[in-house]
């Protein structure tokens, strides 16, 4: 899918320099940058959730069994 994005002159110049250095198209560099950004964001969301249960005094399994008995 094509997407229109406005970039500044400095960004275009930097992309062109990287493109020549890496022998990759500007579009390939932008796609890679987006993939890296999305992976970083996904990883951050996982890190934000890690350990949320740790501050609770109740055993996780005991809590799960209690809640399921309520059904």
C-alpha cells in the first residue's frame, strides 16, 4: 500500500545519504525504520505489563481459582 508522508528537507537529505551508503532505496530504509519503531513499541507494551501482579499479596493461582468458583 502506498502512503503519502511529508518529510523535511533535512530528513530527505539524511535518507538519501543513508540510501547511498547502504545501497538500499529510500523506501526500504523508511519501511525498516517503521518496522523497528513498531517492534520497539510492542516490546515497551509488554514491559509495561510485566510484573503488574508482583505487588499483590495474594497468590496468583489461588486468586484465579477463587474467581473461577464465582462463575
